[in-house]
């Protein structure tokens, strides 16, 4: 059976994310009982295929269809087209009739950048000062370590790998 045929008859599937154990996932359990679940097996080396029903040990995507998959039970679903697997939030919404072109986003009003920020009027709002950047003083040990690393880098650039390695080894010890 072809995947496109299943989508045509059972509707656009949603990819189900396993965020909790399957036994505790009410939405998944409801879909399993209604026979609306398909597992797409993704082995990596073989072609991906789907089977109707939930298999806990199966590695792949879990798809939940809006209508029952009972007519396809026991069939191997081939030709999985991942472009048909748009999640519910990513599905395209019908075009607004007022828009001129489907590719042109609606215009937004520009905010007035010259307006001064409005001070808070509530007594419950606490304003904080911005922290002043602290000046970091380098420890003498850190300075020596940095200079040793720079020296080792110079030796590496000069092609003296063994000498550079010995210097780095001494710095680590």
C-alpha cells in the first residue's frame, strides 16, 4: 500500500512526540484505541516503511491520523513521503482575501523611536541600577600559563612539535 493513498483516505497525519511513557500519554492511548496510529520504521539502510498500530520497541516516527487506519491493518505502507508530514502548527492556513500577494507579509506600523521611555507609575515596581563592569585582575599564575602556551604555539608554527609538546606537558604538571 502506498503512503499517499493512506493519507488520502485517513487524512493528514501529525507526528507524535514521545515526551512521556506511552502508558501515561492519554492522547496516544486514545489514538491507539481508535486505530489511528502508524509507526514509520526508519532503519537507515533500508527504505522506510510504515505499519498500522503502535509498537513500543519500533525505532522511527509515530504518526497519528485523524481517521481510522483499520482498512490498512496488516499492510506494509511504502513510499513514505515526509513532505506530507506537516505538524498541525506548521500547516498552511487559508490565504486572507485582503492580501495582495501570498508572498508579501502584512505591513506593520513603525514604532516611534524618538519617544522617551515612560517611567513606571506603580509604587510596586522596583527599578534596578545597571551593574558596573568589574575589572578583572589576572593572577600571576594565569599570566605565566598564558605566556607558556603562546611560546608553545610559536614553536608549533616553527615546526618544533616535540619541544612545544614538552613545554605544554610541563605547564600541565
